[in-house]
């Protein structure tokens, strides 16, 4: 009873904190602010939910990551990285830039979707602030992955960049409120560009933007994985692109065009229910004689998951759908043969002391051989691990053990974004009550499903209409 009361008090405190936050209310979003940029100096740094090691981990930051510093408190920084915010020790963050400026308009645009949701943050899981009709004129203030921050009558919000057509680039002296453009600007190169530029997404961790279409030209900027760019022209395997105020050339093989390749129908997912058949995995016999088998629990979760994935127009395959045992090598080969974009292996955990509890998710990468791993696979795997872990903890309501690197064959030898998730500990009394119950197995499946949607959203796919749970 005491734990439940404490949990409720914690939740109330969090709600009050959110309600009083200027980010939630949008009160200060258009005022001049002083911002600091920091750089992670540690090999691996935890972002946490509060300013001490007592708080749970939000995600893991790597050395060299650039992030925004919002405030400092007792040697800790409140920071923002990608679409996540939290706290990290200031001892491992170097301040690299501090500027004071009013928010600038990047360019004016126009919505192209019949109905476009404006959200409170750059995620389809966030609250809808307002809805814009097709053809609405907007001012774009910021780009983050496949999202734009725009001005609305209800404050700043975020929209999918896929449904925004650029109309006029902002001038350095332009004010925050942009008047609707009277005409389309001329194209830079009418022989190769159309009236509406193609969009693309960077697929490598570091992509040089050069002054010309060759590696012999000077590099003027480096783009990170997931950056959305406008493709202006193409020449000899290179794209002339525009991102923000920068125009230059990049290798076309590291740009995924936002066209046929970005249709959900082309995304291939492999689900791997662990163990099976002659290999039951972790087993546990309770004092009243009940026997829990990992292989059967994860199979049931996968069956629930299949029913949800049928609503999503991606291509989904399962390494097993009955109580059989594919070898680890067969599972990896299966995913490679299907040319999967992502691989999720589902397991439960156990310890010899029966004292472990909670949910954790693994990717492969932080090892002595990490230099041989594709940067894209590593980053995508870490993202997939984060989205799945966050949703599983939300649905199963078990201890959050976080995401971490693990040397498991199925994630080590695969070539796509790959994770192995441990739903809970089969030999722990609090965990196995949920793991063995069909209602909670269904909740686990929902968590994985929502985590998949979150990952697809980060990758630039439009999955807004599939958030059913």
C-alpha cells in the first residue's frame, strides 16, 4: 500500500512539473532565449529522468554527441538530445557554444496533407496541439529529423516534414511572422529540379556535404543519420542537396529518397520468438507446481503481436510460429534472406539466485570489435532498442533495466537493425505473474508494437494512423 501511495505521489509530482513547464505550455517558445550547446566527453553517458544517479535512465549518449543544455543544477545539466530530454552529469559534458538569439524562420511553407496534426513534440506519440487544413501557410522555425517546428495560433508545435512544401526561404532579417508568399521562387537549376524538390534522409552516421560532386571537393558540413534534406539536382552518383541555409553535394548512396523506398509496404520486419522445441529456454517451477517455459511465453506474446502487426502494411515474418527450434544461425540467415530492415528477438530472463527482476533490451555494438560494425546498423539498433524498451516498461510496468550492448549471436551476426529484448525474469514472483498471464502477454505485445511504430516514425515513415493502443 505504501509503495502504491508513493508511486501515485511521484506521478502527481511529475504531472505538476509538466503542467508548469514552459515547454508544455508553449509560453516561452517564441521569446529570445540563451542556449548552450554541449558535447559528451565520456565514452558512454546516461541521460536520466532527474539530476542524480538515483533516477532511472532515459537513454545512453555516446562520446561526441552534440546536445542542447537547458539548465544546470547541483553539477548536473538538464539537456535535450534528438526528441528526448533529461539530466546528465555536467562532469562529462563540455560546453562548446553559447548564444543568445530570437528564434529565426528557416523558410515559409504550405501544408500538403488534407489534415495535418501539429503536435507538442517531434513524435507521433505526443499530444495533438491543433490540426491544419491542406494549403495552410506556415513558418518553419526548426528541423529535427523528419519533423518541422512551426508557429501556430496555439504556440509552437511539430509537424511531419513529409506533408510540408517549401515555398519561400527566409532572409536573414526576416521576422518570425512570415507573410504568405505571392509566387514560387525560381529553381536553382531548371534543367534538373522540379517545382517541388524531392526529399531524402541521410542513412549514415556522418555524411560530408561538399562544394562539388566529388570527394576532391572541400567538405563544408557533416550531416548525421536521419537528417532530412531537399534534393535539388543529381550528377554522377551525387546529389546536390539543401539543408537549412547550406547547399552542397553528397554521395547519393547515403541518401534514401522519400518516395517508393519510404512506403510502409517496403519495410521488412522479422520477429524471432526465442528458443522453442527441444530448447525451452529459461524454466521455473513454482512452489505450487506451475512450470513456466520461456519458449512458450515468448511464442504467445509473438502470436498477440502478429495480430497487431496485421493492421500495419509492413512485411512481417516470424522465425517460428509453433513450438519448434530453429538454430541461432538459421534465425540470422532467415532475416538476411528476407532482406529485413529490422530484427526483434523476444526472450525472458532468469538468474541462479532468482533475485533479478525487470525489463531490459540489448543491441550489439559497444565491444572491442565495434569499429567493424556498420555505423548505420549500430545507430538504428540503439534507436530500436530505446523505442521497444520504453514501450515495454510502459505496458508491463516492471523495473526499467534499460538498454545495453550484448554479445548475442542473433544480434551480432545480423546486418540490419537488431535487438534482443528480455521481457522480464521468469523466476521472479512479481515478474512471472505477469509473464504467465494472457492479459499481460497481450500488453507486452502492445508494447513491442508501439515501439515498432515509434522506430518507424523516427526513420521517417508516416505511422500516425496506426497508433491504436
